[in-house]
C-alpha cells in the first residue's frame, strides 16, 4: 500500500532486530523500501540488504554531504562499480548541508556537483539532501536538468514557493517525512496542501525523524503509515488513494517493478 522511499536500515540502530523491523514493515502495508547509502561502506550494505529482500528493498548509493571530504576518484570508481548491480535504483543521498557543516562548504559543493555528473553518467535518478542550502542546491540542479534522469528532494525543508519551483520547473518529486505530523511543522504542511499529490513521495528517513506518536524514538518503515495518514488528511484524500498515488510516483521515479 505504501512505499518508504528513504530509509537507512543498514545503520547500527537495527543491529539487534533488523529482520523483525523489515518484516513488521511488510506486514503493516509497506510494499517496498528504498534503502539509502550515505558513503561507500553503507552503499555496499544497502546493496547487500536489497539482495536479501529481492523486489521488496532497493538500494541507492552515494556520498552524503556530511562525508563530502571523503569524495575523490576512489569513491567515484567504487560507486561506478556498484551501479552495475541490479539492486541499485538511484544515486544519493547527495547534496548540501550548511546547517551542520560536518564537511567544509567547498568540499560539499565539489562532491555534490561531481556526483550529479556521475548520476548523469550512470543514468540514475538522484536523491537530494538540502539543509539550509536551498539556493546552492537549486543552482547545481538547474544546470543539469536536461541530462538528469529526474530526482527527489528528500525531507523537504523549503517553503511552498520553492516546492512549486522544484515540481513545476524541474519536474522533481518532493518527499515528505514524519516531521509533517509535528504540530509546529506548518511550512511542510502548507507544502503538502499546495502540491499536486502526483509529485509527492513518502519517507521515514529511519532511524531518524519518527512521526507522532513515536517522536523522539527510533523510526522504522512501518511508521510511514502515520505520515501517510497526516498527508491524506492535509490533502482531503482517503488513505488508500494516497497510498496508491504516492507508490506509483515512487515506482515511476525509481523504475521499480510492479511486484
Ligand atoms: Zn537520509
């Protein structure tokens, strides 16, 4: 019924009960999970995980802006090699994070634009992380719109105006995380109200950003249900229709099979 378009199930938070977390998702109406790599090692783990759950979990590979300083030819070659695996459906998460600045800005910008070019070369859609870097993110994407194979801005943190631009001028999707259930999250709630549902994806970003009523706890794909319920309410749609449309969107973007 739902697709979790962004989860990090390879992380150590799931070391003790990973299989149970995954089974729980499947028994609670999650049809598919895209597991997102953040560096070379976790991208390899994402592929291995997808291989153990064929057609139920897919992998995305890339170097997160927090680790941008690790970017270079060696990493690029590793990702090139990984992209040959059938489990890989996207490139990312890549982008810019000028809020935490775990890597210097220049390193982030270099890793971002070079990875966008790599995604073009590999013909993979991109999964974008943008925190407090809206202008620079849009500039980098705009320069490659004709050649990119589409993409999604995950955990969207811009306003309704930026959302409209991303959707109508760039033909990207916008992914809504569990934070939409927080009472004070009025900006993202407005974004959801304004956008056509045909451009929305749902995600957990598990283990982070658990929706109400699990806020502050470890997140997991099964909880995408709570995000979906809030989005359905904001759109004035029934939950089944919202699930069908957002799942179709994710299948289109990532080229997932029907099974
Ligand atoms: Zn993430």
